[in-house]
C-alpha cells in the first residue's frame, strides 16, 4: 500500500513518513497541493493523508482536483482546530475522514489500517464481480447484440444516465452490470434495486434508508440502497413499477444529489450513477400520468433497447453451446451434446422468456437427461409450445364472392399465425413452409399490421 503524505510542515511530513514506513507502508511526500496533484497523476497511490491548510492551492482544492480524476482514492484530511469545519466539508464531498492536530499517531495508524481493510474488502468484491461478469456477460454474434455491445462501450466511461428497454429475460441487468464493469466506478459498489420485488410500503425505506424509531420496527438506523451505492452505480430495475411519490424523490436525487433518510432531517449528499431498466412502455405511462415525464426525460439520456432472443439470428445456437459448457462445469459432469434435430426444434421455438428461459431449459436438460446426447424427444416436453387461444372459425368469414372470402380468410389466417409467433416474420415463414420474402409481400398485400 502506497501513501502520499501532503503537509507544508516538514516535521509532520517526516514523522508520518517514518511511522508509516515502520508499519510496512510505502510512502511519498509533498509540501504543496500542486506537487501532490502531480504525484497523484503519475504514481500508483493507494491513499492520501492531506492537510487542509497549504500554501498556494489549499487542501480542499487539492482534494477536488485529485478526486475528479481518481475518485477511488481514499483521502484522510488533517486539520488544525480552526479548520475543522472545512475538513468536515471535505468529508461530505467524498473524503474518507479527518483527524485534528496535534495528531495522535495511534489514531493515524488506526485510520490507515481501517482504510487498508476497506480497500481489501473492495478488491475482493471487485474480484467477485469480475468473476460474475465472466459468468454473466452478454453472449452473441448477431448484429443486434453487437449494436448493444457497441453502445455499452461508448456510454460506460461516462457518467451519463442510461435507460435500458427490453422484454423480461432479455438481459437488462447484464447490460447494466456491463456498463458499471467498464466504467471508472468499477471499483465501487454495483447495487441493484427492483421496484417490482418490494412492497410499496417498504420501497422508501429500502431505497433511502431510515433512522432509528422512524416507524414501528425501526430498531436501528439503516442505510438504503442509495447510500450503499455511493460513488458507484445504482441499478433501478423495473422503474415503471415505482410509485409516483418515490419517483419525485428520485428526481430530486438526480437534480440536486441529495436526499434524507425516512424519519430523518439531515440532508445527505450522494454521488451515484443511475441506470434504469423497464419492460413497460414509459411513453404511454407518461401520457396516462402513471410515470413522471420529467423523470423519464432525465433517465432517458442514453436509451439502450435489447432485442428479444427470437430476433437475434443465430444467437440461440451460440447461447445453447455456452450454457451447455457452463452447466457441465457447474455440475462437474461431462458436457452434453445437443443433436441437430433438437437444436432445430429449439431454434424454431419463440422463447417468450428470452435468454432467461433458454438458460433454465438447458439447466433442466443437463440435470434430467442422463445420456450424452440431447435429442428432439428430450427437448420437446420442455418447450411451452404456444397454441392459438382461438381457432379460426370459417363461419365468421364474410364475402360476396370467392375472391373476397379467400382474401378475408388469408387475412385472419396470417394475422393469427403472426400473433402466435410474436410477429417474428422469419419464424412464421419457417413454420408455414414459406419463403420470408413471400410472406412479407403477403403481409403488405393484405394490409396486416402488428
């Protein structure tokens, strides 16, 4: 662990240097804020001990300058009695803590050890997140998924807000985590909050935290998801299910970077990146008044739409192979092989549950199929093959001539087939034994629409 000591008094610099080096830490020193900024930009520093009062630019400005480029650096402020309020201000904007002069060497060593322990835990979390990323990264070679990956690469290094759209099971959380993993906040927490999974009465407490005694059962203070995500990323999943009252508070966090815990009156400053996701039509909800339009526009800075798996040509085969590998390692069993006829049957299935459903199907097959090969007969019972909710009734087909009846029949027939296949034209054509261009021409000719 390398520590930068910044103080204009040489005696304090050298005393801290000697004591910390005796404890086994590597150190470097600076007598001015300008020199500290240069050292921090060039060398691999793990933490800084920074005096508030410095010649030239003071400690606060030095902290702000370093923090802007290296927000992950822990800074321990030191101050004389007259500078305590300034040091407290530094803590509010991101410094780890402050210690008052004359310095207690025991307190310095304790604080440094606490920071080292905190960083060690953070590094462990990062390693676990890296392993999680490898297990849950976006897989696919289709042009649609490549477009999503390109957007992630562009938006990740920024702090811009992202709104991820897509059907259930398409991998919205994976996209959010990929953005965090490739951002400058990747050494800080990635915290998930699902509005649909929490009772409305508990949402505010879970999100903003609460003070002791703020309501029945609040036996102690609790930090909410926002505070847990400070300096990191907060992923607001299913944002369309969030109550209007909570939406207003989230809007304030975005606009002002502040909030209060439930039952508290202390205003807390927060530095967090927000990524939201939904499978709902937020534009329609804003028109109905069930979702705030000002919040929608605030969140929808960079929209990312994830296509359903049935529209990602070839990715079903790639994901199937990936999950077969994954579960062979997970269950410590020989890898199973899916026969071409079984894979064709799976590829023709519309997978309404998307990647999540495909993963569950492959896991189930890896558990239940005891032989080496997975056949078409093995896989068919596990596909929720859609049946038409209403059969075509020829008695309802109207027309004065055979041509009219034939046209009306075709309209009903093709509309029904397209609906059953979620308007996937290539899949519908495949199931009907038609060429896709012929079906597309027929749709246009008959004036069909989704």
